[in-house]
C-alpha cells in the first residue's frame, strides 16, 4: 500500500487469536444467543464488539453522534451530514471478513484528500443519496456482510460541551478530548430537543448484556447516555450492565482520574445504581490497608512510555477504592487486561474471559444494583447481602483466585 493511503491503528493481530477460537469459546450453555449491546464509540467500542462476536453473541452497537474532529468534523461542517466516523469503525468491527478487499478499502484513509476515509465518504454519500442515515448504515452493513447491527444513539445534530474541574467550558468533542484540564461534566447542546433513535432504545431494552466501553469516558461513552431515553432504557432492561474502565489516560479528558473517579463520573451523569459490574485493570493484587489512590490533579505515579513515545499513566485502583465502589452496588472485577504489545489496548483474550465470567455470574448470582430505587436481586436478597456474596466469591482478587471459587 503506497504512502497516500493509510489505515487507522487497530488490534488486528491480537484479534486474530480470537477468530481462531470462535465456536470453541462460544457461550453454548444458553438456548439462544446472548443479546449483547455495546454502548460507546471511537476505538474502544470495536474492541468489545469483536470480543462479543467471538463468543457468538447476538451483538449490536449504540454509537455516539457527537464527534466533530478530523474527517468526520469536516464532513459535518461542510456537507451537513451526521458524523460517520464512529459508525464506520463499528461497522468494520462487525464485518464478516476483515481481510476482504472491500472491508480493507472501507478503512483506507487518503492523505491527499484531507485525510478522509473511504468509509466516511461512502456513509455520507449514501446519506445524501438516500436521504436517510440509517439506510446508509444498512447499505454499508450489507456490503461488509456485518454480523450485527449498528445504531446511532440519535439522528439529531448535537454538539458536545464540557466543563473541566477548574471551571472552564469547552465547546465540541474534539476540544473536550484534548482538554488541558481534566473534565468534570459533559452535556449535549442542540437547536431543538434531542430525540433518541428508537431502534437503539429497543436494542438496549431487549439486551441480556450491556457493555459500556472501553474507550474515552467523556467523549465516547457518556455522549450516548446523555441522549434522553438511553438511561431509562438501561433501567428498563433485564440486562447485566458492565463498565469496562480505560487502561490508561492518554488524553486530557481523564488526566489523573482513578478508577473510582471514572465510576463517580458515570454516576454523576445518571448511571447511579445501574452499573452491575466494573472491569478494572491491575497487574498487582489488591490488599486491604493499601489506602486510597491519589485523586485528580495529584500524579504520584510515574508512567511508562508507549509505542509512540507518549507517557502512559495507568488508571489506578486500590482495595479501599474498590470497597467504595462495591458499597454502591457494583461488583468490581480486577484483572490484568493489558495487551503486552500495545500498553493502551485491552488484550482480547483477557477481555473475552472477563466477559464470559460476567455473563455466567449474572445468571447465577443476584443483581444488587438499585434500579428505579428498588434493589433488584434475583433470589430475593437485599443489595447489601448481594455484595457480601460477591465479595466472598470473587471480588478484589486476581483472575486465578476468582476462578478457584466461582464455577464457570
């Protein structure tokens, strides 16, 4: 491939390991495929999509529509179309054959044409020619032989705005994602009331398993949850909801934030009582008495150097912080999740094993999150008793200790 063409970074080689095991590692202990929905965007949602597909889950994605940077930003501003970039990435993740020439071409980025990708141009052109963004997505899904559905969270034109911890306001997703200060809150602005895309809400309500992330918390995950009706649909569903916390903060938006602060940000934006499980990376086991992690603005831990020379600062968690999360009804799963070849990417095998564990625990253990103000426990236990059961069985331990107690 010549210099005028390029491909965005991806974990293609790592996911090849997953493809070899499709069918072998599938969840065959259910009468029908698990209905899974990934809520997010950017480069994180495709990781969860491909992981779930390797488990032969019936997978859909609900994708943020606030991107305004790069190729997508140019198309939004100059062509007046809806943002295609994150939709494109999820469609490629759904493609039946990543090595198919059309699938590869769909990802090509043209340096001689303002760095647009073919997929972005196709989605925007089809939106114009059909008069319908969902129809454009459906056409591209058929072209790529997609193995699942991709839904925009809204069809309305929205702009993401953010407030930082030090009180500054930022307009636009691109500015927010490269903030000089850690973000505290985000919201959507629009010329008219924002409406959710109803098929996206249907997919969430009908799901057995909802995955938030991984990916940028404030600019990929939360923009979906800010669309009216999305959080209500999560609350109305019977699904187990998992939040996959980022491995590291490489962008300004979560600089210095601990795992607890990631969780608190979710709750601050309407997810209190709705997160059943939280998956956090840690190489080391957690031990009582380790204390709490330094909060935003106090960078006490030195980072390591990533593949492009940037500093990688892990999202930190302590035993005390995990206790505080679990006291609010969320099970914390701590595992070594990093891809050794790409320190800012989740290892697909480790992620798949964690997904399998959550799915099986969700069938056999009580749900202890509070939805609509009432604890929802499958066997009648209180939320407090549910937490005690899970702490005894699995939490705050590395994967091998967890598997020694929980029958999988």
